[in-house]
């Protein structure tokens, strides 16, 4: 894990707003001491959830998207550190591992233009480098018996999450993706639009459910491809649930769960599904924040839920006075997932 920047107790202290009579997550979350070996610490620590950040937007740029998702980790960890530690959710359940060091790759793209074919190829090559690091770190977390909570970054990192979890579990896994897009584009070099298709093609992704596709932003070629894979890849659409109203949100969640719950699965969340959230593919039409929170709680409340990945949020694209809100939203989503998983441990 040479490319991992460990989060320290000092780092937590700097971003925690202490207040008399209150206890914040930042006062209770666990960090790994520098002198401790990561694997042995993870194996011996009782805390179940491992927080890991991937501050990059290279995959987004390679997919012709707007940059800015590299800023989500910093915003999110500040908000998470200031969540109240109480009986509903405890900061002590979280190990803050740290973030992937992407500085070299981010510097390399500064002079690249995605409109230039050779430059775009270089971007895809950089994404492949990040893939290897992400997969290794996720596999390490999973092999230690922990549950990764990953803050992106672009949705290209779904590939590393799926591959790493599959390697950690010793077999292919399933995934459910709350997304306006399929991210199942052609294998043309790695970027944010084909993380799932690469994981599927390489045998790490067994079954895949895409929840809430938008009619207007799914190509005919992708729809044709999905039609040929109905045994292993299913989808529903936002339009059928919220515009035509021929399908019910709760029923569709159950359908998706029934499809993937035969094995371990990843919970993938693309914030471009929610209106007015600053991200690479920002939308004005989509599911509500409350529906997204219900979705995460529903899929987190099962033993087979192996990880949570929240991506594409871009606080740096928000208004300057409100650029903390994406991080605050991510904090809500993470605690919803933790509370859902915790309920599995409660006696009936």
C-alpha cells in the first residue's frame, strides 16, 4: 500500500469542531498508528467499517465529463468528523484508513486534452494504474473481514471496488448501481463510463442491476447490449417509476435485491442521480435525497452487502458558500449504511 496516505489522529483533530457537552465522530473514529502494520491492525480491530477515499477525476475527464470529483474526499471527511456520536450511530465503528495518493496521476493530466485521441488514451492508462491500487487496497480490507466504505472520485473506481472485493472473497460478486447511466459502455480503455463492463468482461462481476436509468441518457447500443445479457444484467428506469409511474419504487428495490442477493454484492451510488447535486453530469431531474437514503438503507440491511461506494460528487463545482453540502450528504449516506448493517447484529 505504498500509494496510501494514512489518515492520522492529528488529521482528525484538525477537522473536528469540538464543543462542550457533545461528542463528535472525529473524537471516536479509529486511525491506524504509523508504527502499526495495516493488515494486522485491521484483523485485530473490532470496528467493522473502513473509510477510504479516492481523490481523482481522471476517469471522468477520460469520459468527457466535468472535473471536480477529486474534491469530494476532503469535503466528506470534514463533515463525517462532525457527525454526532450517539446511540443511533457511533464513530467508534469506523476505521479511517486514509486516501489514495493520486497526486502524480492528477499532475500528469493537467497538460492533457480529452479531445485529443492520444491524450485520452494516456488518461485511460492513468485510470488503469489507479485501478490496480484501488483493487489491492479493497482486497486487503475485505480479506481482513471488514466492510469498505469508499468515497470517490469518479465511477471508474467501481471496477477496483468490484475486483478487490471479488479477490478478497475469492469469487465473483454482484452489484446494484443507483445511477442515471449504465456505466456499461464499450471496452475502449478505462474511464468512468465502463467500470462495470470491464469488471463483467474480466469475470469479477457476476450479476448487475442498474437502478434508475434515464431514457434520455442511455444509448441504443447499450440498451441493445443489455438486452442480450438479461440472465446476468437487469435494469429499471427512473422514467418508469417517477414519470410514467408504471413501476413502484419499493417494489423495484425488492426486485433488484432478489436478483443480486444470492451472493455478496456491492452498493454503488452515483450522485448524478439526484437533482442539483454538483457533479460531472449534474441533473435537474432525478430521485430525491430521501429516496436515495431509503435505497442505501434497504440494500445495506442484508448480510451480503459487501461494500458501499459513493462517487461523482464534486463540491468544487458548488457555490463557494455551499461547497460543504456534498460532504454533508455523503455523511448522511454513510451513516444510513452503517445503521442498516448494525441492525443485522441486533437480537430479534
